């Protein structure tokens, strides 16, 4: 299982995560920040659990390339 967390308020809207992991992220038309799909918001930290480990690579790529370093990926 993957656990992905996005600290959304610090997103600068660069679009990188959506480009490399389109199944996980969409850019919001409202505020221009990334939306982590199906995530729950707890005090600004948006978290989703994913049972498909084949999405690990693209999520790691998003986390590593995010200029704000606000995406965390954990494998459990
Ligand atoms: S890569 Fe990081 S800063 Fe860029 S849109 Fe995604 S979450 Fe925001």
C-alpha cells in the first residue's frame, strides 16, 4: 500500500506532479494548486492510501521533482 501526503498550502502550482502522475493529481481551476485525488484533508495535510503499488514509481517521481518538496510517499 502507498500512503501519499501533500501539504497543499505550500503548492506553487508548477504543474509538475500532474504531468508525471496524472492519475494522482489535478490542478485546481479555483486556486491553481495541485489536488491530490481522493485525499482527505487534515489540518492542511492531504492524504490518500492507494492499494495499487504499480503507482509507486510515478508518485516517487512527483515527490522528488516537486520544487516545494511537499509530497511525501510511503510504502507500507
Ligand atoms: S509539483 Fe509540487 S509545487 Fe508543483 S504543482 Fe505539484 S505539489 Fe504543487
